[in-house]
C-alpha cells in the first residue's frame, strides 16, 4: 500500500487499519516509481503523543522516514534480517530496476527463517533415522 506525501496522517492511519498493516510507503506525487519515505504505526503514535489529535491533520511528509533502507529481490533473507535488526526497522521496500516491487516486513522474514529452520530439522531427522 502506498500514500502520497500530502495525505493526512489521519488518512494514513485509516489505510493502515483498513489493510491491517504496520507501515505504508510514501510515493511522490510526480509518479516516480521509487518511494520517497515510509510512515509506520510507531511514527503516528509518537506524533500523537507529542501533538495530540492535531497530529492527524499533518501531512505524511512531516512524519515519514526519508532515508529509506531498501533491499533487492536478490538479497538473502539472512541479509535483510540482519539489516532490520541492526537498523531497528520492521519494513523494507524492495527495489528492482529503479522501481518498488514490494515491501518485506519483519514478520515475513521471521516466518521464512522459521520455515527454513523447520526444513533443516526435518532433513537432519531423516538423515539420523536413515543411519540408525
């Protein structure tokens, strides 16, 4: 899901709620295929704590993180997980051929790692059972 820099934080919050997501990518009004920022639930909570309900009228551009950490489809799950942990972020836009092709969340990364670990355990069990 994406929003525009001029969209209100109230609109951003409704988008997050409607789609049951924790962050939304901000795309420029000029039709660029690259994101210019990201707004998370945490950003909104911090703004409301500081400014009260007036924060909901502010534009997304006021709260968005502008220095995005991005990844490519070629990046490994381990690499993305490492970056997320190191930078303390939960959402990473995926960029390919100068355009955003998706967003990966910490939940996606954790699920993939758990699935990989489960496969490794099953392979080891099969190996041990074959020897004994």
